[in-house]
């Protein structure tokens, strides 16, 4: 089974305190928690934003 960007969006929005925004500047939906972006996506790509420390862990 292939995971789609729509699947990832649905899973992210199911997490607590997640809201979706679509800033005019970027024209792509963003996932935010308490005002901080952690997810951006378009039709083919998803980008997760985490700290360097978290990535290294």
C-alpha cells in the first residue's frame, strides 16, 4: 500500500492541537501546533519541520 500526501495530512490533523493554515505567501497547506509550523505539503511532497536536535536523536 502506498501512503499519499492526503493520508499524511489526515494523520497530522488527527494529532492533538494541530490546525491547518494556508498562508498566502506559500500557497500550500501547513500543519501548525500552537502557531509553529511542523508540516508543509503540496500534491506530491510533504516536508516535516523538526529541530536539528530532534533529527539527530
